[in-house]
C-alpha cells in the first residue's frame, strides 16, 4: 500500500458538484480562448496587410523588460500551482504561501507592465499613432484587465485560506482561480511572442 | 422499481449521487426572491420570454415604420409619428430611417429571438426535459438574465443620446461604424450593449452545456434526449464558441471609437493603417454560426412537435440529431459567402461556395426526415402543430433561396438586394417567428399552468402564416428585379420607380402581419391571468416535463426520474391502452420496462 502511495499521490475522491463546476470552468475558458483567438486573428490580419512591421518606421518594441515580465507572470502561475498542490495534500501553510506569492508576482507584473507602457508612450508611440500602437496597447491592455480580475480572485480566496476554510475535500474555488491564472498566463506567452517578438 | 429509491444510486453511466447533488431547496418566500432575483430556471425562462416579447413588439413597430416609408415616402407616420419623429413633422427622416433598420435588425436578433428561444425556452426546457431539478449553476443563470437587462437598458438609452441610435446596419460594417461614419454615442452604446448581451449569452451557454453534460437523469443518454434539447444544446455550443468572436469585434470597435486606435481604419493618409475588412471577417465568423444559433432551437422544437402530433416516433431520430451536428460543424467554415464581393481571392471564394452548398445536404436530410415523420401519421392539427408545419414550409422555401446566394455569379448580382433580405427573413425571421409561437403555444400549459384559447391560436396562425409568406416571397421577387436594400426612398431612382406598387403591396401585408398579432396578445394575456387550469399532460406526450404537474413545483421532480424510453414512444405495439408512453414509464401490464423493443416504424 505504501509503495503504491509513493507512486500515485493520494487524492481525495472528487465530489460530483466539484466536477460540475470544473466542467463549467473548462467550457468558460474555452469560450474565452475564442475571444483571444479572435484578437490574435485580428493581429494576423493587420500584419498581413502591412508589409513593413513596425509600419511607420518607428523603433520596435523593447524585449528585455517584457521578457522579464513574462517570467514574473509565469512565477505567479507556479506559485498558484504550488498552492493548489498544498491544499490537496493538506498543507494549509503552503496554500497561504502560494496565494501570497501569486499576489506579489501578479502585482509585480502589472507594475512592470505600467513601466513598459509609460516608457513606450513617452517614446512617442500612442494608440492612435498607427496600427502598431493600436495592436500593442489594445492587446496588452485587454490582457492586463484579465490579470487585474485574477488578482481580485486571489484576494477573494485569502479570507478562506487564512481561516482554514479550504481543505482536501473543499477547495473548488481555489482550483478555478488557478485554472483561470494558467489560462491568462498562456495567453500572455502567446501575446509576448506575437506582439513583442515577431 | 427500486431503481427509483432515494439516495446514491448510480445511473447507467456510472455517476452516483444525483439526489445528494440536486437538493430540494425550500421555495423562496419573498417577492424579490420569487419573481425578480429568482434563481429558478422556470421563473428566469418567463422573465426572458416577457423581455423578448416586449422587444419583439418594439422591433416590430420599427419594421412598420420602415415599411411605411417604403410605401408612402415623405408622408407622416400615422398616430404615433408626431411624437416619435417630432423633429420632422412625423415624417421618417433619412437619418431616422437608417437608425430604424439598424435597430430593427439588432433588436430582433439579439433582444427578441435570443431571449425568447434561447433564454426562455432554453431555460425552461433543458432541465425539465432531461429530468433535472434546475440548471446546474442557478446563480449564473440569474446573472445571465440581469446582464441581458443591463444590455437592454444601454440599447434603449442609446435612442435618447445626441445624434441618436446606431445607424450602421445590424452588421455595423467598418468604416460606417467608426467615428467617421457614425459619430456620436449611439454607435458606441450599440457596441457596448452587444458586448454585454454577448456576456449574458455566454453565461447562459456555459450553463446549458454543462447542465446537459452533467445533469441528465439516469438512463437518459444523449440519444434519449428530446430533439428540442439537442437543438438547444447545439445552439449553446455554437454560442460558446462564436459569440466571443463578436465580443472581440465589439471590443476593437470600442477601442477605435473611444481610444483612437486604427484597427478598422486605413487610408492613404495613414501609414500602417488597420483594415476595414477585418470587421467583416470577425463579424461573419460569428455571424454565420449565429444564423444557425437562432434557427437550431426552432429546428429542435419542430422535430419533436412533428413527431408528437403525428403520433409517430421521429423518423430517423439519430440521423436528425447528427445532421444538426453536421450543420453546426459546417457552419463554422462557410462565413466567406457573406463576403464574395469584397475582392476575396477567387480560389477562396470557390472554396466557400462549395462548403456553403454542402451545408444544404444535412439541411435536406433534416427536412426529409421531417417529411417522413409526418408521412402517414395520424396528424393532430393543433396550434403548435400548425406553427410547426409552417416552419417546415417557410424554411423549405427560404433554404432553397440560400443556394442561389451561395453561387458566386448569382450573388454578384443578388448581393445587397432585397433578395438577401427575403432570404434571411424567410429562413431566420419567419421560421424562428413561427417556431417561437409553436413553442409558446406548446409549453404554455406547462409554463403557466393554464389553458389558452385554441381557436384564437389558430386564427393567429393564419394571420401570421399567410402574410409572412406573401411579404418575404415578394421581397425575393423585388430583389430579383434588382431593388437594393437599405434605400431611404427607392422612388428617387429612375430604375426602381416602377417597383413602388410592389413595395406598397409588401407594406400592406406587413401591416396585416403586425395587426394579426392582436389575437395572440389578447389570448396570451387573458390566458396567463385568467385561463382555465391546465391538465398535467394535455397533449399526451411522453417527454419528462409532462409527467409532473402544470406548472411544475419549484424543485420540478419529487423523484429524479429513471429514463427507459426515447422521447417519441408512440404507438408502441406493446402498449394497448393508449398511443403514447412516458420516457420514464414502464409498459403497462409488464413488470419492467428496461428491455423494450423498438417499435416497428
Ligand atoms: C441551405 C442553407 C443556406 C444557404 C446556402 C445560405 C446562403 C447564404 C448566402 C450566400 C448569403 C449571403 C448573401 C449576400 O449577402 O449576398 C446569406 C445571407 C444570409 N443568410 Fe443564409 N443561407 C442558408 C440558410 C440560412 C439560414 C437557415 C439562415 C437563418 C436562420 C440564414 C440567414 C442568413 C442571413 C441573416 C443572411 C445575411 C444577413 C445580412 O447580410 O444582413 N441563412 N445566406
Ligand atoms: Cu451565412
């Protein structure tokens, strides 16, 4: 028995209602993926229309700071993965640590994003300058809104985590917000590759 | 029989705990919880239907104004004209006309049909027909309705802002819909309102899809579901996939209009401009699936009703369900047929043409299955049946006109003429209109627990069916003769002048259709408030919602039913006492119902 437990970590059997909301969350993320998919479609379309990119001969977007920021956002996801694992293996301390970590990394992401926007705006690229600016601000701002919502979600989990409301059996909302964050993270990676790198 | 026992029994698909999971909650007691912020799917369904009917009336009134202008250009609109068009002596002004056809389309699609068929009957039918006590996420369900209310509020408010409501067509093509084409708040509020309505729809879709996947009563496999549920479920899936694309288009439009971005603008002055066609792509990637989103619930309902009232099992049930699936899949890859005239590459155009025509194959299969269902049935021409047969007819005619439009050489001529208007009104407006009334009459006894007047309902059918066909077939004719859509006054053009009598004729029948709704309004209000108590199963059909009282109690089912038959168990030779069998009903006189052979037919 112990040998098996070493290989397959123990997981409490899932309640049916948890599976329900899990399925609902998956479907929701699927719809939201279509929304971002459409935005990437828009990006591809305007890229195809403009032979030169960036089009008006302005300087391309910086890469170093956004790359660092990508790593920061991934760390937030990692922290949340850690938190989920902790609550599943009955480590309330780990849950709290993971949530705080994600809160810190998520806020840091937004702060750094603010720095990027500011420096680019002061550098002369505005949303109305040309399609390059439109795509950059449009996509990154819309994404940042999702990070903001995600931070709100983590904050909403904190009281429960601090008072020990979540346990091995009951932590569906933790799981949902972790799924949401992973999603926002994946979208960001795609955005980083398309908007900044390519 | 002990399969019905309370507690954790497992369904055939192995899930346990249907009962633990779907607790019976106490009935809400306060007025607010019961009627306003209700989480009961049956109440939310009614809220959606009232909302949809109100907008159907508003949108219909706008259609009358449009038709008035085409019949009597420059003459003041009777009775209410002097208030509505106060600035122009009661005459429909050119700018008002543009707003009218824009808002007519928007309202009918997003605020009338969507709430009635999807919000209303989706909510009402899905849990009842799959044997669930409520939607799986009741709170989300309530939020979905209130999101739709907020969206409706924004839309209504947009009529009263400076420069008036949106005026770029329901399709809102850029650059018409950017600040260049339509300055002012109206168009921005349109985009916001559509975005919010989209959120509401997505909330509903997540709820419906999950409910069907997770809450089917034990024994109800996907192929034991009524076709109504199939239609609603597929609609929800298409909604979940494609409404977000419209949402993205709306967001970019809002960005362009308020933050000065250039997604949809280009020109020689702007180096590195966006692309106006981008909006058309995004709109139709959503828009073509949207037309099936609107028709699928009606298809599902009609497929069931034809079987119910022919007293026969639906012909080739599985094929019908699967052809609806095939249509959904194909609908994702044909949107280009709306853009043939946008200088798309001929190769791409031909691809879209072939794919579009292929859609007719499953559509035809569906249609033939309907025919075979009623063929030699013992038909009962009740009002829901009449409306269903009406759907079959108008959809048959309308579907055929689609083939002409799908053909590129013909579309180059027909595009943006009244032929297109006739086509989509025949398939979408007429078919969904009649389908909605089929649903309203059919489920009325269950929904309100009252009977309506069958005579008035039949009168309503003929007063709707005849005008609808004359109106939209005449539009096909006038479009084929070349009349363009969205013209303020066709008589200003030498080549359209001689069509004035035909335009007037269409308008006459449109007014007839409008006033033909009076029997419905009278019948509906009178029966809701003072109709006779309805029986539990007035139509003698076997789907689960008819096995519980009318109206159903708050928790629907005292015992979650155990399903043993398909939805159309008619004239089963093993049943001798009646011609139908409930889905959870054992064959009378036999001990168990599990091993029932399929009826010969
Ligand atoms: C066999 C089936 C069908 C085919 C081949 C077909 C084909 C087409 C084509 C090619 C157009 C573009 C015409 C143009 O703009 O020049 C069109 C427009 C349209 N169709 Fe269909 N169609 C079919 C069924 C339907 C159904 C079932 C619905 C609705 C329930 C529908 C609703 C519409 C709408 C709303 C438009 C255009 C709206 C606009 O431009 O404002 N169609 N159809
Ligand atoms: Cu289409």
